[in-house]
């Protein structure tokens, strides 16, 4: 089997496993303890914080370690909005991850915030001018993702962040899919908060981080012993923090060459499928998209059926967001892009890691094209 669902999760890197081993066996202390075992754990946690901060171009104290991207998004949005709201208005987009949209819905439902979701064009991209026009003197936060998990489209985050900074409005971006493929340094940008998840980078599930600019007040989601400078209580997951920092650092070192190679393989995959499958639709922006991401709709088929046929041919892929798997409703991302319900339900996503081989991409293209052809032949066969 060839794995083409890296946007959902990735295997743990060998280097990360090596870094984890002592933290689960000999160096397992609580970093808050004052004895030698605790001090060893505290040094490991400090190493992780400094390493992550080096990649992000921020101060170590601006890093909050979390349980993953979902918690990071929740902490950023609820924490910034509730800590010091200059108004009760938040601006976001119509194609955000559920972790963002559900956090916004919570603030609207229980705290009276007004939410503006800026629409996207047919490629899933927001217009920076549209975001800026939505900002008002009551806007307390703007949150726009860096890259979409379902269709791979990149958002003009730098322009939006600058517009927010000019108005004194905190800006958060969900960079869960972008980390490892795009630069995530916040130095010299208008980004005030940024979310990352470890298991998209080769670290285990259950670890993430939130960068939040230190001068900004942040209301914690979890109250207790005051860990993470009072922003996230609970005994720190030292092993998870080290794993995430290690994976993030390695990914950043490899990123320039890996991203360039992945773009070429992505373009080959897209071109081959569009050439071999009549009526196939590319979803997302053709060029302003994640390097390792290709997504399509195949009108007249079923996305789930295509996935099953592709798996029979040895390729594992997905129909979109793993966080909405099993849902009968069409993807809100695709419908926000203007696709009708029937077409949206034919979506297929192929996402690969930087280590993918060229022959694997060629096999995936053949498997997907063959799967659609077989399904269409079956539909046309006389009963």
C-alpha cells in the first residue's frame, strides 16, 4: 500500500523516536519537581521551547505547548477574544478548519460575539481587500488559515496580517498544514498567534504548540497549577514537546529542497489526472497551493467509491478532511467555493510526505484514473 493521506497524519520520524525514548524511560520526571529528575525534565522542556522558537523566529516565552492543532486553535481564538476584547466582533473565512469555526460558534453562542465569515472565490482563496473591509473598530480578532487542509489553497496571510497590524487588531493563523512546507517564521510579520500540530510533521499525535505574541493577554482554557506561564495548566507533556520541536526543526532544515521537489511531483500528478480523466475538476488554486497536495472532484461518481477502488489498486487517499470523515453532508469548504452538493460529494484528496518517491506518484495517478474509469464503466454497463 502507498500512503497518500499525509494531510490527515504522518508516521513518526526515526529521529523523533530516538529523541523520545529516554523521556519515556530514564528521564521521565515532572518538570515542576525540584529534584534532579525534575530538573532533567525541565531542561528537556526548555530545549524544546528554544528549538521551536528558533524555527518560528520568536522568543521562547511566546511558545505554549498544547495537545495539538485543535487545542492551539481553541486557545488562540477563545483566549485572545475573551482576555481583552476591544469589541465583540471577529473576522474569519468560510473555509476554516472545524477547530476554528466551532470556536467561533462557541463565542457567538455563549459570549455574544458577532462573527463575519469572509467568502472565498472558486479556488478557495479570500480577497485581502474583502477581509480588510470586514474589519471594524469593534473587531477584536481576525483568524485566517495559512493553507486549507481539504483543497490545499494558500491564503494571502502576509497581506491580511499587515492590514490587521495597521488597525491594532490581533491576527491568528492556523498553520497546521503549512508547517514543513512553507516558512512559518513570524519575525517581521503581523502574525500575533500561530497554531501547529505535531502529527502532521512526523511527531506523535497529541502534541502541538501555539505561538502567541507575549504582550497579548491570553485567557487560558485549562486552569490549574499555572504551567506554561499560566496560559495552559497541567503537567507538561515533555516528550511531546521534544518530539514536536525535533520534527519541526528537521522539517524546516529540509523544507526548501523538499518543497521544490514536491511541487514538481504535485504538478505531474495533477496534470496526469486531468489529462486521463474526462471531466475531472481540480479543486483549489492551481499554483497557490501546498506542494504535496492534489485534490479533485469527479462528477458522475461517488468520492467514497473512488477511494475504495483506489485502495484496491494499492493507494490510500481520502475524500477531504479527516476531522469530518463519515459525514453525509458535502464539504462546507467545497460548497463555499461554489460547487454544487452533488459535485462536492465526489471529492478525492491525495496528499504526500516529502519522502514520497516518483514511482509512487505515478502509481497514484494511474490508480486514481483507473478507479474513476472503472466506476464510470460500471455505471454505463447494461443491467
